[in-house]
C-alpha cells in the first residue's frame, strides 16, 4: 500500500483543481442578476473569462479574481448583455500589474455586427469611442496589450498554454455567435452561449463534456422569434442527453423563465437524467 501511494504521489501533486464560477446569471433586462459572464478557475487563479455582460465587472471583483491571471477572454457574440463591461475591464487593468498580452477571442461579422477586429478598433482605435486608450491595441501599451483572435464558424481548435480551446459557430438568429469548449487536465467545459441549437454543431462540440453551460432564456411556449434565438427547455434536454454531459448548468435566466423552473425541469428531464444546476450570481462549482 505504501509503495502504491509513493507511485501515485506525483500524480496527486501534478493534478490541478478546476472550478467554474458564474459571475452573471441574468440577461438583458433590469434584474438583480448580472448579465452573462463566467470564470474558469485553475489552482485558485482565474484563467478563462467567458463574456463580460453588464455587472460582470463588479462580480469579477467580488469573486476575488485578478485580471493579471487571465490567459484568455472569450466572447460568444456581441449582444450588449454579453460584452457591455469590456471597456471597464480594460480600463481597470491599467491599474494592475498585468503586463502579459491578453488574447480576446470573438466572432466573424454579419449584418450590423462587426468582427472582433473591427469591434475592438471601434472601442479603442484611433477613431474609437475610447481612443484615449488606443495604445492598448499595441505592444507599446502603458498597461498591457489586447489581441483580437477571430474564430470563424467552422469547428476549430487552438492551444493557449495548457488550455485547449475548440470553437464552432452556432445558430442565434441572424447574429454571428460561437460556442466554446475548454479542455484542461482532462476535463471538458462547454459554453453554448446564446443559441437555438437548431443545428448539430453544438452536439459535435459538446460530446462527452463534464459540464455544459447553456442559456435558459425562453420557456417552452415562447414565440417563434424567441425560439430562433434560444433553446427551449425540451431542446436543452435533447442536446444535453445526446452529448452525454455529466452536469448541466442553466444560466441566462430571464424574467419570462423565472418561477417556471419546475415546469422547465420536467421538460428537460424527459430526455436528460443527470445533474441539473440552476445558476446564481457568484455560484462556484468544483469539477
């Protein structure tokens, strides 16, 4: 027994603690909940930040996270309730010790929505809304540089340090949107973002995930337009079952779904039998 423990000791020492924290569990309406935002923690450090909706800046501070520790900031799409606090994060970063370049992943353009390069240029470029911070787009920044990384609609993977990131375009009406899978230490965490999941791409991305974070923004009896943007409870259950996810987190909880959790869960349970977690702001889940 002692010999076995000695042999396994290096594995215990090398293994990393991983957790997911919900910063914002709400949507684009007046609410006590912050809008969409999530952290992946690794060994007590905030390594991944997904979306930065309104209120996420305050929640990030309340969580004890540090912008210095981030390896990547991933944006699912450019709706206001997913990106509104980005300038605040960048401004506050000036007053920290961060010097390392921060990659910001984002979408391609479509209609009125710019691609991630244009979006950051419109915020911080020479003619941008916050042109006084234009140096943040360069290596000569007084604080740290941000770098746009465009993720197209195809299923593609990339590596940032020890984090494997896979992205794919998902259906969110006419809005360009992407879902993310992060693989760290053999654990797979998938963020659907806002999507109707009317195509099969999310299922391909999320197969055998440990945690799937989906947005429960509409009830089953939602109107036609709303269903083009978001998954109904029944569709959530179908997707979660087909990808064989171990744990399902339901976030982006809008007023039209609040107080209907029992009804929604019954519909999800028609197909999905594993754990369901209802997201709350600052909730932290250890993997």
